[in-house]
C-alpha cells in the first residue's frame, strides 16, 4: 500500500480516509485530532475532538466549554482505534499538552508531529522521536540560519538588561500559550524571584499551567499594579501589545520579544524591538534534521514553513521528501483580541 | 570577541543616548584590560579593517555549506555577513573549539597575518565564535561594521566609570593610544591623570544659548558685541610644536574629534601658533558658499584632489583661546578679540580671515541687520548667514554652555504647509506612537494634482500634539507597509502640517528633487484643508542656482 492511502493532504488539513478524520483541520469537520492548543491548529466547531487532556482544557479556556460536539482525551503512550486505524499519542515538546499522533494501519506507520521542538522545556513533556515509515514535519524554522541558542543564555541577556536598567520596565512579547509560561519558568530558573506582571490575555492560560503543577512563582496582573511597581520588573504580553498603546503605561520600557524569528536582525528591527530574545518553541534547523533522522523514516512530508530547504536536505540524505504546501498554519502570532488599552499615564 | 559583539548588537537596537552610555559603561566595568581598550578603539573608530572582500566570505561558506541551502538562506536574510554568521557550521564531526578568540587576538592577527593565511585563520575564528561574534567579525573585516554609538558617547561611558566629566577625557584623549591602560587606570582611581603631551591639544568649547524674545528685556545692548552666525561647522584650530621641533596643526570639531585628515588644504595653510575658534566654510571666488556646498566635504575620512579644488576649505575666526603658549581664556572677550584681529592682520594665510563685527546701537537696529544681512555688511556672503551671535564684551571663555555671556539669535526658519502622507512608529519611548512623519506638497503629474513627498520630520511637536497626531494616524490609516502607515491625504481630507526648515538642497535621491534641512513640525493646521497646502513650485523658488 501507499502511505497516502492512510493519510493525505486535503481541503482543510491532513485527512485519513480510513478513519474519516482530520488532523488539525483549518475548518470545522465532523471528526478531528488536535495536536496542540495554538489557534492555527486548534479551532472551534468540530463534531468530535480527540486530543490530550491539556489540549482539550486549553481549547475550553480559549473557546468556551462548548468548543466541540464531543471530546475524547488521550494520554501520552495511550492508543485508541478508529475504524481499524490505531492512533497513539506521543509528546511533541512544543507546549503543554502538545502531541504527535502515530497512525498505524496494515503495517504502515505515519507520525504527524504537529509543531514540535527537541529542546528542554520545563513547562511541557520532552519530545520523543517515534520510529515510523513516514514522518510529517513542520518547517517553521527550516533554514540553516535558524539555530536557536541555549534558552538559558538568552534569558541571561534579559537578566543582564534588568541589572543595567533597574528603573526600566522590561516588556517581553511572548505568545500567550506556551512561550509566555516558558519565559516565566526560564526566569525562575535563572534566579529571578520578583513578581512577574502579565497582560490580561495571559491570565487564564497561565493559571491553568499552575494548576497542572508547573511552578511559575509570583505572577500578577499588570493592570492591577501601580506604575512604580514596574521599575525593573518583567512584564509579559502578547506580541501585538508590546509596541502598541497598551505599553504606554510603563516607565521608559525596554521592548523585548521572545521568538525564534528574532534571530534575523531585520525582523527584530522591523518590529522596533530593543532586546531580541531568540527563544523558540519550534525545532531549529539542527533540531528538525536530527528529529527526522531519529525517526528512521523512509519518507518526510513537510507541512508548513520553509518547506523547500528541508525537502532539499532530506533528498541529499537519500530520503523521499515532499512539501505538502499546507496553508493556514504558522499564524499563532495573530492571536486573540487586544486588551482594552488603559488611559496613558504619561506621554514620552 | 563574543562579549564585544553582544555589546555592538545591543547598541544597534538601543535608541536612547543614556541607555547606550550605560551599556558601554557596563561593558567597560566588567571586561579586563587590554580587551576593553581594544574595544574602545573599535568604538571610537581608531580601528578599522577592510582585509576581506565579500567574495572571500562567500568562498568560505561555499566550502562549508550546501550551496542550495546557502542560496535559500541568503535570499531569506538578505545580508551576506549575517547569513554566513547565522548558518556557519562546524566541519562535520568536529567538536567546537574550547577557546573563543578575543577581540585582541583578532586585532593582533589581522595586523600581523600574511594575506594568504587569512582565509584559514578566518575559518578558525568563525569556528570559535558564537553567531553574534561571527557577525561582528565578518562586518569588521569587510569594513562594514557600523557602531551604533559615536566616539563621543564611548568616551562619555569611560568617563562615567569614575564620575569624570566627558570633557576631561576629551582633554587627555589625543595623547592616548590603544589599549588605553593609563586612561582606565585613571578613571578607576588607580593612577594619576595621564598627561596630555600633545603639542596641539583640544580645549573644551564655550557654547551659547538660543535667545528668546523675553530675554532681551534684561539685556543691555551696550554690554554686547554682535557677529554674524555663519552656517558652517564650528571648529577649533590648534597649532603647536612637538618636542622634536615639528609643527603640528589640528582641526577639532566642537566635541573634540580630530577632523584634520579631511581638511589638509586648511591645515597646511594655517601659520599661527595657538588655539583659535572659528567657522569652517567653503569659499569660492571670494564668496562663502552655502551649507549644502560645504556638505560635500563633511563626514569624509579622506579627500580627493578634485574635492580640494572644487570645495576649498576656509576658516573664519571669531575667538582666540591661546596665542604662542599664552592662555587667553581668562581674559575678556574684547581683549581676546583684539589679539585675534592683530593675529589675523599678520597672517599670510588667505584661507583664514576674521569674522566681522556687526555694529548696532539698539536691539531694533540689530533685528534689522539680522533680517537683511546683505545690506548690513555681510554683502555677497549674506546667504551663508543664519543669524547673529551676541557676546558680552566682558565674557571670559568658559567651557560648556554658561547662561548669560553668549547668545545665538537665529534667522526665522522657512515654513511650508505640507500634507501628512505616511507615519511610522518611533523608537524607544516612542515605540507605541506614530511619531515619524513623511509629508508632501502638491505638484502636477500628467495633468493631475498629486502630492509628492518632500521630507520627513520626527520632532517639533508637543506631547499633546503627538497624542493628537497618533490618534489621527490610527483613525485615518488607508494602507499598511510593515511599520509604516499610509494615511488619508486627499484634497478635502487629511492633516496639514506647518513644517519649519532651515534650507533646501537639490537631491537626486528624492522623488521631489529636493531635500530639506532640519525639518520639524511647527504647527498642526487642523483648520486647513489639504487642497490649500503649498505646491512644489513654491519650494523650488527657494532653491538657489545649481551648485
């Protein structure tokens, strides 16, 4: 049999005709497997959703309890069968609850990894490579210029800036699910014990992380703090808020952004970032190529990002490879509605 | 090198002056000798290398990386040095070197290495550095390193280590050399102040305040003398004799930067001994040229024979600080001026003359002279006059900007009513505000009136006005291009800005064909519909003859 009898790209996402389900569909479908809670992968309105407990909870936080007709939780290492297709969940290391789905049918194994990273992250389970015939990989940072430095070293840059500018607020842009909490955990690991202030858009998700036993320390809402509290403090906010009206209430802020994109100077400059922090929840080039090799796969399908470079690399390694040209992914950045801006307390 | 590179990287992103000083001070305070001294040399422009051409960098990466992946990466990043720095792989199976080269290692290597050994050494250095270190190294050796801070700022950072005034560092600077061990020892209180043995040292300059209408009430015209304020560059010319008997002449900018190499024609012509304050101008056929002409000679490290011929440099002197070893700074201005006039009368240098006094009996009379310099004595040079300087006859020469003895009274600026076309977010404190404005005036294009951009301004407005423009920009956005917003600009809808500026020059780089000097927002004209804004023809009339 050919692997694409088991799974193939279709209108709306990766589709399994045998089990009649989609993986991370971009439109509402009767049956969906959701790899993780980011808004470009997890959408509301499906008939039935299979995902990890955490992903289901995070979807409920984002979309309300009735985000799907029915839900079914699957744990890492657990398997379920849908019309003869055996589905096993494995950790993807991307954000809390993120999973790779291993699909097996008639001796063919395909792993759809969603978004993943192979770097250590105290806020989620570590990525585990799964042996398979076909590995489906993202390629968000699929160019050899993307080699993420050690996240602790990037955190040290932030700590050093707090030391040099103890009177300035340090506003860190970070996606509200995953990155924000990882930055908190990194700061705590670096010995930063002061309260960390957050934008309202991060409140519920951060609280959920804490209920799952992930220690993040003293987290407070920025809107309930006084201006003087922000001197030398870290404030974490969604990327869209850090250089917008919301940021005006902070004293002489240093604008930081935690993202793999910060590796390219023009990207950081374009956004007016003063302190780029290369901290990513996606695998970098070395991570992507190492993960693909570790699966022992014969074939790589590349879903979204810089597909061409990764496909080229796979072919130089005598692997079959093809880009799937899937659209609609990689846009987590344009998330959520902005918080109502407070009246600016001071002009520059 | 990695730490120095991290500093350069951070300086490039930071826009605040004080923040830059603190970043550099932190680096100097935590980096050992001689590394920090070599870094100071790099920051002040005392080091520059251009050992490698981009072709060499390209060849190095082609040896290490898959050419297809390199091409895709270069296409994405858009900058050769940055692409190579980011993707530079270790040889397959190799362990990273346990020792990263220091800036001192690299500088020493570049100075001593034979050319053919460079590619191999460069690859070794790249292996040992982190990505920021590689980026800075590649920029340095291709001569494309841009430091996001001036030499003055770097010296200010050094001074701040010991709570010393920046001018103090400036005073000893000319006698120092990398790695500046004696300088750091002094600012850190471990050694006495280094003696400046330079026979032609810089003296910190005295500056004036801008005069306001209300200031005149308290001032007695009889206590003041007036001179033309020339639209050139303030310089200090210093000439002395070295212990070996060699004559040394230097030209300094007002901040103490040695700019002599760019003006060999003037340096050669000066035949006095002492320190003189004056204006650097270009004089052709006995006539002072506009600032636009002078600009051809500015910000250059070297100068061509053609430039020397076409733009001859000239000094118009207005103060004498030292004459033949005698310090005159504690004498009144009138006395210094008399000494200066006598010295100029003796000089054989045709490139040096005296800035004339402007006689006046009352502030009204001086106002009339300021309004019409041509008939008040400036004659054919009137176009290079940008106002008048007032100096108390009894004023001593005090470094800094003391309030009272010296005043500048600039000519009123030109203004134009222009239409706001694009707005861009500012940096630092202004990063949440649309504070950089591109404005245009009307012109005919293919028979239709359209707006053509004529300039960009990012200051001049009050905090309240900034809030109001920011609100307007957000509400009137018609298009977005990354950080730039295009705002509504139609004949009957849009915002008219009254823009003040100092002058115009022809420009081939701007679509309108003109470039504005020192434009700023003077007023917001909410009352004026864009159709009543000015036309390009009005501005073109202000342009002098092509020159």
